[in-house]
């Protein structure tokens, strides 16, 4: 009887459907602007971005900066509302509305909105009933009704049509994110598509339709599962809960509680949109190649019709002072670590600016107190600090990982002791000017990217900082003196912190989200709205592609000992980067990685290790050495004015490093601890399992020194390897302000090499094993969500003729939100938050291609996910519309992609590894237009369909469906020792 009553109440709710009012920015598409309106804008003297800031009549902020590095525009639409604005009874709402913003409007994403809309509103009403039901049987029955009505609505839906629109205009990087205070929507568009972009976005923001709601919730469940597997996320959440007992920063999370996610309200989402997605609470940030005078007219044309609303001003109760340390403990499989956090005033305060300087005194990755005293001093395994500066409050963090036998409490005390050092004023006077120089260098490098330039606008808007003040923040920070920082530290840093101990063990608080039984939705792949058809038919002036010409773009020369140099002049700013590249790595000398990793802990005959770090930091130069299986890179970068001094110093280190046995013993002990910690990190374990799947038992990841071998190696042995490095053949990459002649003069003077260089040692080869039969390798890891990678070894050797077909296949099949895999695995079947599948090209000219298919999903969805992958790989769905979109989108991206600055040098390095001497995008551009669906079908039939697979799975043994997995092939457990080699 109770079931009948709640169904009856649902029926009456359905009868009381509300109407859907809609604006139509698309109707502006063919209107001509008859008179030119004058738009006032604000500029700031000395602004490195030369920004213009407009405010439309409806309050919409529009930030613009021109940067013609490529014919594209980074476009962000920011809403100043995030999880702190969620209603307390439906946390996670801002986040799942962000997901729904990709579902379309009355104009796109639907084949017949008049028929679809009543069904969507039925779902809306049913969810309002569903969220009030507590009885499990009744909830299951109601969800079955929701699923049935949703299936009927899906017959009119055109999934992923927003993504198709973005593909049609050549956009890339389609994404969005929700955080505590903002929700931001991201596109990177060709410069000739600004009007189409604006028309689409205006419709999207004015008229979102909550279609596909219940299947998208399944995706959010999977995202929630991902957060529950993340120990760092648990620590961050615990920190916020400890610091903020009243403020939503700590009382609710961005993704929401499990209970709230399972009981959503479409009604509350519509309310949230009406209150916060209003022009006077939004900003558009553009950075790239465009004319601001033309751009503002376009923005006003489409967004000017949005009606301003007096949105709810956020208010909060001030937090009480923290008077004694607050201790919290979280559990999980990762290695133990500790986090300490302090609460400070918000980002616009003087305190927050002093905090930025204070943080860098502690840790700047080179010469901060934590860097020198704890990391270089080998007092802890790892340590760092950082800030998270928000509108209402700021947070200062310190993190530490213990050495073997060290307690978290001991690490905590060492970190706090560094704060006490600042409070006593015991840091060098030169450090503050060096930090300001570092800030300016970081700003120069950050503003080489349109994403960072536009991102700065978003940051200023969301935090409420006027652009003029934002631009001058570094100058303001530079005005602080040493005593200011000492006083600041004594005022804000006492026993008023939260400490979170991350301990290794089972997390008993995790609650599994049960899988709902869903009907697979119709994909309606070949349906197309009139809106999409009009966008595809719109005429824009083509942008001609520019391909890299390695012979013209790179100057190839030599210095002494016939060392090849690849040179490019930096005409944009006063920075440089230089690499010594050796074509040898651990596969050539298994001891090499340990010598390289030991280098930061040694001094020379003139400097201690700590003094070297200080000298480099004074020069605003960064020096490091890193290696892979088959290469070593020695890197120097920084301000061009200090180039020669930097070269002289880093050549001195390589030639005169001195052994320190105590530091070596500490290094070996820490290496052993890191090896054990690696086995506690799920992504590390999964990565090693993948290597095992590709190479078998003889994997490059197991090519390491044993503990006994490492202990038998001495500090002198390690230093000898460093001293001998420059005696081997290598080449140099340079990008900077120095002329070719100036560069050669400096290198000929300071590069310490013998007259005749030695050949690279013979390489130990590792064979990629064939996929001759289906086999499942699984490794146990305590996690609430499984990860699966299916792989098949394909043909050997990079094939230039096949490359254009592969690029198009990946774009169509698994390379974007418009792809077959995304539509089927996420949209139609709700199997995962992330699912990808593609045909991977080899990393070296003589290696193999691979079919790779990956998904992270709940245990009860695993076999369904594998079955779906196999179905799609063997019988690829065909859609002429999707194929044409993939083809046109790929060509549009190539037309506007530009390889610039030192990326050209790295593109040449990649080409050489493949045995090539030209930009392969040219092949794609010339060949893809003539391809047909039949081209992909033939490729899929020959290279993808009906293959054997190695299945690599990580998950909890108690939850893995091991018996069910046997239907795919032999099931074999792999132990940690087998994949790690220890």
C-alpha cells in the first residue's frame, strides 16, 4: 500500500509541471549591427598583459588580452559561485550543475524539444519524490520509473551535441571545473570562430536543459569513488574541516556528500542557475589572437541580452580563533605523511600578500628554509609548503613525508621549527630580493601561455580584486621588509594550526555507492539539430596552416669537440633555457640514475650543497639533471642577464662535485624507503603493472640496483659517474636572448669537455612481448574503485603513410567527448567518469603500435565495461555525421595549431626519435580530407577488430569479480615483487 501511495503522489507532482521560459541568443546570429556603440574599458599602466576590462550594461565583466602566439583564443566563462554557495541540504549542487551545462539547450541537444520537455519535467518531479523516500524497496521502484521516463526522453535527445558544436568550430580543451568559489567553463577556439563560440555559449548559459540527468549522476558517483581513492584529497578535506567549523569551506565539499549525491534535486539546480548564472555575477576572459574592438561587439551582441539579477550576496559567520593545535587522522593505502595548516585573512588582505613572501622564504624549491634545512639536509624524506588564497580566508600548508623509522610527530616538529626560525628573523637578507626576482621570472614564464593569461583574469574576478591591484601585487609584495615578515610570522603563526596525520591502513569510513540499474540510452548519432547544421554551414575565412620547418626554424651549429647545437633566438622576453642531451640512460648504465638523484646533495671544492642552491637562486637560475631509460638531460634556465654566470656555476658543479659518504648513506636509506612507499601508491602500482603487461617479466622498471648492490656503491662511485658524464657524446638545445655567436663563445669558454668524446655505451634492450592470447593480470590494492587497461601489441615501426588514418580514427573513436567511446561508455551506459580508447603510435621508430583502452569503474560494473569495450572495438558504430565532424575538427585544429618557442626544439627531438625530419601534421592535413568512413572501417577491421588482449587490473581482491573475469582468458595474480623488481 505504501508503494502505491508514493507512486500516486509522484503522479500528482507530474501533473503540476512548470513552463520553460527561454531566451534565444541564436536569433541574433543573422542580425546586422546598424550603429557602432562605443564601449568604455579600463586599462592599467604597466600591465604586462596590456589588458582591457569592459563592463557591459548588464554587469557582465569582459577581460581581454591580445597575444598572437597562435591564431587561437583561450576563452573562459567564469561564474562567481562554487561549492560554498551550495544549499546545505544539497551539497555538490554547483558541481553537478557544471556537468549538466554540457547537455544542451532547447535549440541544440534535442530533435524535438516540445516533445522532450514534458518528459524531462516528469523526471524533475519524480526526483523530488525520490529524495524524500527512505525505504529501500520504494526507492528502487521509484528509480525504475525515473529510468523508464528518462529512456523515453532520451529518444528525443541528441547526446554530446555541445561537444559536436565545439568540434565543428575547431575548439579543443573543452572542459570545466568547480571549486570552492567558482565554476569555470573552458574552450580554446580558432580566432575565426569567436562569433560562433559566443552564440553557442550565450544560448548555453541562458537556457540550459537538464537532460540525461539520472545517467549523469552515475558519472558523478564514479567521480565520487575516485575522490574516495585519493589519500591527498582526504587530507585536504580533513584540513578544511579542521580550519572551518562554520564556513562552507569546511562544512561542505565540492563534490558533495554521498547522501546528497544519491538524493539530487533538479528543482534546486534550476534555482541555482537562476540566482548565480547571471551576467552581473559572471565574467568572460579572452586571451589570444583577436581584435578587442570587434570582440566586444560580438560579446555584447550575444551576452548583452542576459538580464541582471540581484543574486544572493554570500555572507558567513566569522570563525572563532584556534587556540590550540587541532589534530586529525585519516587512513588509506598511501605512504604516511603529515600536513599542517594555518588559517589567515582572505586574498585581498595585506596579510595574504605577506603570506606569499613568507611561504617562499620557507620553500621555493631551491633555497627556502625547508628546502635547505630539511630536504637538502636529509632530515625528512620530502617536505614543502604552499598557500591556497581564497576570497574569505587564506590557508597556509606545510607537508612532510618521514624517513624510515621517523614518526609523523617528528616531521611535524621539524616543519614547525622552520616557522620558528622565521619568527626569530634567522634567514638571509638577500633572500627577499631573490624571491621577488623569482616572482617576476615566474610571471614572465606563466604569461607565455594564453591559458595562464586568461586564468589570471578569472582569479582576479572571482576573488573580487580590481585588475589594477592584481597587476601591482608583486610590487606591493616587494615593498615588504624583513622585519615585516618577522612581525607577520609572530602574529599569525602560533599554536593555531590544524595537523592531519595521514597513516597507512584501511579506511573504514568509505561507503560504497550502489550501482543503479539503468536502461541503455539511445545515442541518436545521426540526428542533428538545426542549430548545429547552421553552425557547420556558417562561413568563416579560413586560417592557413603553418608547419614547422626544422631547417628554417632551428639554427644547427657546433661548438668545440664537434658538439652539435640546436639554437633558437627568444625574441619575446629576457629568459633562456638550455639542455645538454645525452642519448643514454639507465638502460645504458644501471648506476646512472642513482648518481643523478644523489647530485642535489653534494657540494664542490668551493661550495657546500646548500651554498650551491643559494648561488643559483641569487642568479634566478634553475639547474637540474634528470634521466629516463634512454636519455639524460642536464638543464639550466633562468634570466638571460645571468646566463654566463649560470653556465659557469653549473659546469663547475658537474666537474667538481665532491663525495660525501654520510649524504650517500642517507640517500641510499631514503631510496629504500621510497621504494617501499611506491608500493603504497595506487597510480605507481598501476603504472608498473602496465609496464609488466607490455614487457613481461623482463620489464625496464625492474632494471634497478638491488639493495645490496646499492649499498656496495660508494659516494665516490656516484661522483665519478657525474664527472664522466660530459665525456660522452651529446648535443645541446638552446632557446634564449643570446645570439648564436654569444652562445658559442660562452660554451666554448665554459663547457668542460675533452677534445674527443666517447661513444654512448651499449644499450640493454627490452622486448615488447606479443599479445598472443587473452590473459588477465591483476594486482591487489585496497581501493573502492577498480582500474582496467586492455592492450594489444600491434605492428612494429612508425608508419608515416598510416599516421593520418590513425589520427582520424582516434579523433572519431576515442579521442574526444564527441567520440564513440565517450558517448557509449559514459553517456549511454554510465559506466565511468573516464573512459578512453585509442591506437597508440610507438615512442621510437622501431617500437610497436598498441591498442589501449582504459576505464576506472565500480567493481559491479567491471565485466559490463569490458564487454562494452570489446563490442565497440570489434564492431565500431558508424555515424556519417560524427565522422564528418571528426574530420573537419581535426583539420580546423591543424589549421590553427602552432609550434612555437622552444617547443620547436622538442618537436625536432621527437621527430628524430621517429626517424623523421619534418612535421607529420602536414601529412595529416593533406590526406585526411579525402578519407571516407570506409577508410576507418578498413583500418578498424585490419588493425583493431577481433584482437587478443592483455587485461591489466588493479583492485581489492575481495571485491574483484575474479570468477567472472575467467570468461575473458587466463587469470593470473601478479605480486608487487614481480612488477617492481624488489
